[in-house]
């Protein structure tokens, strides 16, 4: 038997169950340490970016958006899917910041990468910090974006909301806490082109 921590979890077989517009569902048979196999259901995702947009007064831009799986509106960061396997993540973040809240930013850096739920999906989001904000025309992409409520909160208040369970979106919680650490000088943000080891690629390759 392989020493603990060294087993290779090779995929013995794989079959597609559903290939949709935003996600795909496949079922893998995976080699296990004891010599047998186990079934793993995997949701493939395009990958996404979100933005902690911080203005000169120390306020962060949040949106109140309806999320159907939870059946209610959530406070979130401006965010969206990456358009293609070749799209630079920061360019996707620029696009979403303009489309969702009508802003551009002069300074960009990488805060954190967040695996949404790695037990069953390869969805990983990159969260950026954007500063030096300026208004641009907002290009609404549909009825859902037309329903968004946009509000600016002091960063400390947004962090309080996350700690109080008033903000539950995973990338928003992680991004706000990371931004607070950076702003207070307790951590350093990474460059916009920092390596992204876990960026999802399989579903994007299918769509391409």
C-alpha cells in the first residue's frame, strides 16, 4: 500500500452527464489508495473573477443581486465569468466592473483565489483589488443586471457584514477580509498576472 499522502488518484474512466451553457457535470471513476475505485461527481465551471473596488474615501462597491439557488438577494462584489480560455483574468475583471457598476480603475492587484467548493466543483474565482476609480458608461447585459442595486459601504462596515453573516458569498467574504489586511498593511497584494494554478480550464476548452 502506498504511503499516506503519496497515492496518485488517477481517473480510471469518465462520462459526461450534462453539458450546459455555464457548467458541465461529469462522473469520474477514481483509483483509491486501497486498490479499489470510487465514483466522484464533478461540476466543471468556466472560472470567474470578482472585484473589491475601493474608492478614495475607503468605501467598497457592493451589489445586491438575486441568486436563484438560495432564493434571495445577496450582497456581493462585482463579478462575472471569464469569456474564453485565453482571456486575461484582469481583463475580465475590468469588463465586469464596467458592466455591473459603471466604473473603471487605474490600479489593479490580485487579492486571493477562492475554490468555491472543491469537494464537487473545479470552480475557482480570482478576486482583484481595484483602486483609482472613475465612472464609465454602464453597458447593461440583460434584465438581471438591470435589477442590481449598487451601494458603497465603508470597508470596515463591509467586513462587519461578512463577520455577521450578512454577506455570505464566498469570494466576497474572502475578498473583503483580504482587502482589509492589505489596506491595514498586514499583507501584500500580488501582481495582476500572478500565477493562477487552479484556474478552471476543462469546461472552457469544451466551449471553445
